[in-house]
C-alpha cells in the first residue's frame, strides 16, 4: 500500500445520492474537514451514473491527497484510475482484482464477523480488512454483528483494520482502543446536521486514544 496514504482516521463512505453535483459538494465538505479515505458507494445508481459520480469525486480526492476507493466494482476502479476497490464476499475474487489493479492499489475486503475470512483476504492480496457491523447500522440493519475482539485478533495480519456498522462518535473510541485503524462511516457523517463537525468528533476518538 502506498506509504504516503494515512493508515488511521475516518474512512468516509458516500451515501446513495442521485444528484452528482450535490454529492460532490457533500464530499468536498467531508474531505476538507479531514476524512482520511473516501469510498464511493451508490447502491441505487446504474453503471453510467456510478462512473460519472466516481469520476467527479476523483479530482476532489486528488486535491486533498485522499485515496478514492470504489465499492464492489474493481473494474470501475481500474477504468477511472481510482486508488483501489473494496470487495464484499459476492464481488469477485480478491486475487483477480489484485492482478488487474496492480501492487500499488488499495484493495479492501469485507470480513464481517469472521477472522478466517480476514486471513484468507490477507493471503489473497488485501491491503486492509474490514469488520462489522459492530453496532446496529441504519444502512444495513440486518448485517452480521462483529465483536471488538476481532480487531485485536486481526492485529497479527499486519494490515490496517477497518471498523464499520453503526459507529458514532460516542461508541467509536472503544473500537479504536480495540485496534481499529480506520472508522468507516456513512450516515454518521453524511446525515449529520453538521458533517464537518461530525468528522472532527470522529477524529477526536483517535486523539483521545493517543493520550491514553
């Protein structure tokens, strides 16, 4: 993984926003507030809109030195020159994505509540492993629930650990203390009354951890 990319912080994931201009404006606010990574995700858009929106976000990320990760679709990531892709268990083979995207790309893997999935992902070229949901998620209310101990167990893999699922500034600190390097958040940032303030609140969880 590119050494200049931050390994810790807020991993902002975009909401299902149909208006590309509004999406760009919302993302710009979050990037300016200090999000470390951005994942483009839009489950409601067709292929054409996804490509248009991902392309629109790319220069915003470049300007801030923030990697742009494409959810589910490594082919789209390769097509637009994004920094990487994030794959769930039904999104194709990690090894094939790594071969296509190259060694420098960020390749993330959803590992849900299963350390064995994380070990397999690491062996197949994942750059980071993501666990969750840790809490009830408004985006995926029926998601499998993960225990914070998974973050501790995954330390042996030597990869950044991402926590996702219902994470708020009030419950995030425990995950950071358990070993989360990146907090992946959708609604907690993009649905907040003040997204920039929400970003700052998440980042403060890392500052508190550093002062422990």
